[in-house]
């Protein structure tokens, strides 16, 4: 694959993965709206792993807490804050994994992937839902108070992200905002929830490419993963910093414009 194509894919993935504008929709639409070849599953896996490195690096302190929490859970210690955080992440991941397996086994995942109208409506509708949720009054609920009940609810919200155009970060931020979490806390929870989901999705997709990958393709994958990691780290850092002073409205405006354009393109 040409180097510029790899870099373009990596930057698109990196910039859109953690912004509430749907990375999967952009990766799906790129070959559909241009003459560029489809990147294939290997590159998809690579760029997602690159963004995983970015979020784990950015939230490295939380990653250490989660790791410690997992060790405590393995020793049947569930009362500490770290163990509670790790347990909530596990619980929040289950709905998306089950829903994802169901879609894959029934073939609906591929059917939705090629539906530009569906992507447009999801981009538009869930974008407006994010705007409405973001305008609700904040309540003082720090992210450290995440409960198992809230984890289950956010996990169900996260499962909706398997609909292309929804945005995993966007829908989980929406759910957290509706619970009363402040913007930065909602975004932080959403980013932490992405770690096990990306791991699960990457592992599942890897099963389809193991044994079918040529050595030359691994080099392309490494390049894509590297650029995705750098661009994702920069985009994530900028978003978290900007959330101190601005709302999610700029992302909603982008979603509405892109969603409306895709709907028109699909039906005209």
C-alpha cells in the first residue's frame, strides 16, 4: 500500500478515534467516497492498536491503577478504589462484546458497514443526542464515584457504538453526561472504557488475519500503527485540554453537516 495512503488512514483513525465523530465511519467512508483501495482488516487492526497505545500512554496513571485493581480482583479483594475501577471496566465491556459477537455471527456487521444512509443517520441522530445531553446541567459527580450500576448502563450505551456512525466515544460521553458527569470526567471515563473494547475488537479481528498475512504487509501495519498512535495522542491531549473551556458543540456541528451530506448522497 502506498505510504501516503497509510499515513492518511493512520491520521484519520488517530484523530477520530477519541473525538466524538466516529472513527469507524470515516475509515469506512474513505474508500467509498474516493478511489483509494479498501485498507483491509490488517490495517484496521493496526491503526486501532496504535490508538490503544496512545490512550494507555496518555492515561498511564489510570492504567497502573487498573492493573493494580486486576491484581487485587485476582486475590478476591474488591473493596479498594482500584479494584472497583477494574471491575467496572470489565462489566462495562460485556454488552459491547456480546452485541459484537451477535452481529458478527449473523453477518449484520458487514451489512451495516456498507450502508452509507445508516452511517449518515447515526452520525446525525446521535450527534444531536450528544448536543442535548451536553446541555443538561452538570451535577457534582466525580468520575472516581463510578458504580457497577452506572458501568452496566454505560456498557449498554457503548454497545450502540457498533452501529457505524455512532461513535464509541460520543455515545459513552452522551451516556455519562446524562448521568450528570462533568465534561472532562465523562470524557475520561469514555477513554478508559475504550481500552478493553479495543483489545477485544483487535483480538477478534486478528483471528481473521492470522496465517493470511504476508511479511511485507506487516511493515505497512507497523507504519500505520505508529502514525495512528502519534496522531491519536495529540488529538486526545487537545480535546481534554479544550474541554476545560468549550463544550462538545463543535463536534456536533461537524456531525450534523457530515451526516446530512451522507444522507443526501445516499438517497439522491
